[in-house]
C-alpha cells in the first residue's frame, strides 16, 4: 500500500507526526501490554483538539482507518494500516462545583487528586493509572462507589468528540442525544473523545482495603463470601481474587511468591459499621495480611493493588448469572490449592445495587442485572499465552451452567473482539441500536480497532 504524503499534515498540526523508525515512534505507540504492540502506519501525537481534527480529516481524505490511544490499556489490534492518534497530552483536569472536566488523555489519579481538594470523589476504577475516557466509555466499575451510584458512564454529563467526518461535536442529553447514549458504553467506536465532564460525589474517605487469606482456605473463604455478599448494603462494594503471586520485592513480605485469597472491600460509612459488616469474612479463615482501615479516597489503589507498570499479560472475562454452592465448588476445583491453575489471579466482582438501575439519562451499558463479573489475569511472555488461554477456556467451560452472555464493556479483552463476541456482550437490542448510531456517525467504520460495532446495513 502506498503511504500518503504527511508533509501537509505535519505543517497543520502542533504535535509530532511519526512513521515507523522515527525517533519517538515506539514510545508513542507503547501500550500497557507489550504482548499486543501497536504498529500504525502514521502516528499523530495530538496536542490540541485542532490536531485531532486535522488528523481525522487527513485519514478520511486518504481512506485510512483511525486508531486512538490514551494509556493503551485496551489494545485489541495492532492497527498496522492505521493512522494512530495519541491523546495523552490532552490531560487537563479541572473541578467546578461537583463536576469534573478531564481531557482525552487524563488519568484517574489526576482527577482523584484534584477532586480531593474539594472533599469530592469520582467513580474511578481500581487502577488510578488508567485513562478517564476509555474507562468511562466502557461503563466503569468502581471498587468504592459502584454499588451506591452505579457505573461511571451513568454520571457523564457531556462528551466532546471529533467524529469520522472530522467535525467537532458536543454530545449530551440535549445535544446529539443518540450519540451520547451510544458513547456511554460503546467504548471507542464513534470518534476521538477530546474531553469529558462528569459528576463528583461527597466522599473524601472510605473504610476498606485488602484482606489476604491463605490459599489453602480458598474454599472456606469463597463459600463465606458467597453467603456474605447478599447481606451487604449498597454502601459496601467487594470483590475477591484467588492469587498466585510472583516473588516480587515490591510486594509485602507475606505475599511474595504466595498463594492467597485476596478480599477487596470498601464501605462509605463509619468504621464501626464497616467492621460489623466485615466480621463474617474475618471469621472465615485466619488472615495472612490485613490492610483494612480508614483511607483517603485518593488511596483507592490500595484495595486491589493492581499493577501500575506495563507488563506482558493474558486477560479474560465472563459474567455469572448466579453464584451457587455448586458454582463455588467448581471455582475451587479450577483455582484452588489442588488445581494446576497457571494464572496469576481469578477474580469475582459483586455487582448489584445501583449497577442494576438505569441512570436518569439511559446509556448503552449492557450489563444491568448481571450479579457477578469474572476476570482472570496471567503474567508471562508470548510462549505462555497458549497455556494461560487454554486454562481460562477450561474455567469458562467449567462455569458454563452459570454464565450469562451480557458483559461489562470495561472487562472486554482482546479475545472478545469478534463480531459474535461483541454482539453477545451487548445483546441484540443494544448492539443493533449501537450499529444504527455507527452508521449515522461512522458509516465507513473508520474507528474499527476496538471491540468493533460495525455499521448497520
């Protein structure tokens, strides 16, 4: 394929225009998972909204597809023939009243720090190093505020976006309402988001963190967790992960190279009430490490302790429609002390509460009514991927009697990025409505390097 001349584009934009081999190209393309590198034909390191508009119009005029990257946590395609727009320099964050505004490349830690100055908190995820926009467009599962307030997408007020025709648009409940519906849950299918505005909540602190149990007690802990979750109020959010941790020096000493069950917990009320709620889990087994306590909201990363640096990894996800005693038994069989599980961790997140309620302005998040999300993570190079993938398939097959097709878009991974996988995750009704919006705003499927919604018709 003949490469277009980028001289005019380079004159039009403030940011760098890069090709393979140019200084800075590899850094600009780098994502969170080195196993899945981006290798676009052209990169535009956008420094302004005008840069984004010029880049999209250049791609349109040269019949090039467009890929978009802020932090690169959800790369699903190398985008070899694409023009890649990186948005990490559009990272401004501001707070006015109880509303935050974040640029297309802002990360959650920036918002957490800025909101904390006013005693406020966003519906951020377990890893504050991820991008605000990608997380929010995928729904957004908060480990602290989720069950009380719902998905992050439910509280987005305004989205500024450059669509496939190169036009700058504002999507809100009153402006481009169908595009606004689709963006909130439709991931990156409709353009380049340059800024987003969303609600903040008056929660400067929470009570919670991490509680680790010996892996030998996996069955006791999971059975206790299953019985405990339905008793929790919406002010409490929890997940649990069976982990085989590497012997990394940055881990606390009891966790280095350990097989553990990691209970995650956050409560929005008083410490005494949180401890009363926690009592059944504390009684489930002796703890290896107790990191539960009162924390500033800016410390939400201490709940999950997710990796912050790029690392070669495998990930997989599924949804569970119920968690019965038989479900727990199968999970213990597949991930417990007598299993040969090669994965670093297998997690269950309890949803319910506000996750099940439609927001005041409906959106495309398809997972309302799904009670549990399952996520698996494995660490290793390319040679380890087939083994980890096969074992994850074994887990999903074993849990088949309890799985449900609809998924939280935040947890869709590379292996889900097939037409059948995307349709199943959204369900026919939501998928077909998204496809109609895609036809209206991106009929050529310019933005296709994602969990792609293909244009209807």
